[in-house]
């Protein structure tokens, strides 16, 4: 009997990454082979050694390794390690900052006689099977054989038309009707929210603990939720209020307002004309909402949140802006020398812990507080409790 271990690695900080992960899990569950599924939500900074450890442990047991990298990319050397240590590798991403990673993979492996390389965007040798009203990619066709040592399956698009969840669904599921929720998440992630339905769906997700694969699979693959039915016919907004309560919604607003008071004025020395604010110890599930609120209500060009990963020895930074004319990936490049891998208005980077501490301390605008602390930043404290089930910044 063949033992298969799958590692679903996906971006952890937004809807797009988690929905992409849920789609991959559903795909694996529908395969006729028994597959041990391991989920690995990641964000910058990340501990690549932990990922390596899990894959190496499965390889030592002679398991077939299936790896997904969704809505995320690692460094060129790390991506190469994942490919070389996987029997089947899936890569679905849409970030412009990751385009060179995609091009590097194509250049190295597309003409390798020992690699079954398939690029969905430009056509490939794809085989689907019909399972429970779905046509899904047949995983067994991409296992190592006498001809190929491994398979690489890619769906990458940096045109700002497709989010990762849509790229992942289109690759793994062949269907004439794409679930409408996938289109909603696609539009939310690409900041193309136009319809009232999409706005209501985002409100729905904002009011629940959405980092739950089972919940997301039910939402995506509910047969009644298609382009032929309106989302609000399936999940009325009033039901959301009745189920989760207005108190929960008010508590979320209170948490945002509380965290907004923790921002301190900040100067990025490489971009002196930008008005920035910084905050630490944020609630991870609120990062994007918090930073967007900081930009709109506090008037920042760029809002920044950071946290320390003591295991990896790095300080991670998340950046958001509401300015259409500002590319945060270029801001990251000015700070670190390496262009950011995220969206123009939403990205992040990490620094070695000591450098990260100096970066914050040296550039925050100093000020006295009532307790006599030297700087604003060191008065920040973690939340006393985590209303939404997630600690730390994602």
C-alpha cells in the first residue's frame, strides 16, 4: 500500500490564503488514495526548518510527498529544496513580487526530461476524474514513474485578475461553474470589491472565526452557492447577526479602537516623505483591518505592525497603505534591498531580531508619556485576551 503525505502550505494572513488551503484539502480528500494531510499556514517571517523537518520525517518513512505552496512563495533556494524533496509539487500564486520565483522554476525545470512540468496558464497534460459532482485533477497521474522522477504543477498569474484561491480552484477542479464565494474572495483580495453581495460576504467573514478549514470547505462547496444563486439567499445577513450576536460585533470594534491608540509616529529613513505609524502586539486576525483603519482614521500613508519570532530570531513587519500611487513592495526594497513579495498596498518583510529592534527604536518619534517611558513603543502591551482565537501577528 502506498503511503502519501501531503503538505498544504498557504498564506495565513488573509482570506485568499486560507480559502486556497481549504480548496487543496478538499481536493486531497476526494482522491481515491489515502493521504495524510498536513496544513502549514505561513507568513513572513517563517521558520523554514520546521517545514523541512516535517517533510524529512515523512520521507524517512518512505512516504510519497505531495507539497502545495499557495498564495505564498519562499526564496529561490527554498522553493528549489521543496521541489527536489517532493514527488509532486503544486505552486499557485499571484503576487507580482514572486514573478521571478515562477520564472526561475520554469527556466530550470520546464525542459528537464526527468520532470513532468505542467503549467496550467499555458496548457499542460492534465487528467481529471469525476467525483461527487466535481471533475478533479487525478493525482495518481502525476506520481513518479519510469519516465519522470517528479511532477511540478503550476498556476501563476501576476496580471491582478486572479487571486490564489481562483487559481487553485481552476487548477484542481474542472467545473463549468465557479463557486461564487471564490469570486468574492478573489475580488476582496485584489481590492476590487464592487457588488453589495461581495461587501456582505466580507462582513460575514469579518464576524466569524474564519480560520477553520471545515467551515471554509462547507462554504465553498455548498452546491447551492454558485453563480446561479445569490450568496445572501444562502447566508442572509440577519442570520449572521442572530448566530454570532451583535455583542461580538461590538467587541470587535472596541478591540480595533483599543489597538488604534497604540500607534506611534514613525519615520522610514529611506522614505522620509511618507507619514507612517507603527504598532506592535496586535491581534493577528485583525491585522489588515487594523492597519487600514490606522491609515484612514489616523492619516498615515503607511501603517506598520510588527512582532518578534524568538524561535527564528527575526522581527516581522506587516505594511498596509490606502494610497493608489504607492507600491509598498518598492518601499520594502528601499528598506531591505530586496523587493517585497506581496501586493502593492499590502506586503511585509522581516529583519534579524537585533536589526529589527534597532530599526524600530531608531526611527520611532520619541516622546514622553505619563508613566515616564522614553518612547511610545515600549508602552505597548499584548492584549489581555484574544477574542478571536489567534495570538500574534499573521
